[in-house]
C-alpha cells in the first residue's frame, strides 16, 4: 500500500513538472510571437541604421580601433570586423535576438555557442567556438583563466553569428568608415613616423613584443616598410590581443613557424646553389 502511494506521488510529481515545462514553453512562444509581430509592425529604416552605426563606430579613435581585429595566419593576416562592431550594428539594426553563452567545458576545451535571429526577415544563425584551456605542457588553466577564455569564445561566437545574419554590404560600409578613421592623416613622413612609433611602443610596453617581431607580423624586412596599411593591420592585432582573440604566445608561435619555413627554404636554395657550383667545377 505504501509503495502504491509512493508510485502515485512520483507520477503526480512528473506530471506537475511536465505541466510547468509546457507552461514555460507556451510563455516563451508567446514572447517570441509578440517580438516578431512588433518587428513586422515597425520595420527598420536601413539608411538610418547605417548612418547611426557609422556615427557610433567613428565617434572617437578608441572606438574606431575596437571595430576591427587582425590575426597573422600563414604569412597572410586575417582581418575583419570585431565583436565590438557587431554590437554597434545590432544596437542600431534592431528587431534582433542575439545571445552567446558557454555550453560545455571539457578537460581541454571550452565550447561557446553564439546565436543571432533577425525577427523581421526570419533569418537565424548559430556558431560554436572551441578554445583550449590547457597550456602547451597540457596543464589546465586556473578557474579565472577558464572564465576569461570562455568570455573570449563567447565574443567570437557572437561576432560570427551576427555577421552571418547582417548583410555583408552593410557591415563592410560601416567597417570601412572606422578603418578610414583609424589610420588618420598619414600624408607626410612626420605624421607616419609619429603614428608608427606610437604603435611600436604599444606592442613593446603593453605586450613585451619587440620591434623585430612586429616587423615580421607585417611580413616586412625593415621598420621603414611599415606604411598606413601595415599600421591598420597592427592596430587590429592589438585589438585582438585586448579582446582575447589571440595571445602573445600564439602570435609568436605563428611567427616562429613562418620563420622556420623561410629558413628551410633559404637553406634548400643555398644547398642547391652549392651543388650547382660543384657540378660546374667538375667535382660531381
């Protein structure tokens, strides 16, 4: 008899939980339907969205610099609009639902998922980003560093999801406006030298990265070859370091890998030259 009462209690508890879940689902669906209806009733003004986003992105130099990122990869840097620009666009684009959160933490990785849904056009996108939480010796990061890494993964996932939904033509127009402000007026050698020195000092003082390493990031041989395009690239790398898209160790690892490949190529070319010389002398 007691077992029968216990079974009935478990059944009633399960039914109550199911009813609660159904009520929450219904409430969420009603909330979404309300937002979609509002988006259809008050459609966005694309021209105003662009103009307002450009105003915010070019409000001052720090804001403009935060709108881009750059990551050296295989000798060709990857550059593009940052998560900060994504947030500026979302705030002005309107009629959107966005989210980024850590969905899993394993022994070696943290997994983040970013989602973006345009309620007006019914276009949605979701991206997952994985970031390692162990160092090169396989030692797990501290709890604080795991949190920091998770936040960086959230930012990347959010950025990718937003830019998969917002039309590229819109993003590029705002991004280019911020890039134009970043370099500023570098029309003469004095202004270029001043800006270049400032960027080099930023790398050295804040990240311990030498001038020689910075030159390698640009794929150049001397500091005088760093012009306006390279300065924009370096500012993007600095922003990536600030946002956690990359680290000093990762930058150096990529740079050293590239250097090693160049050294192997030079050694091979040198050996081939010596072999040809020996052949000409009749030593082979």
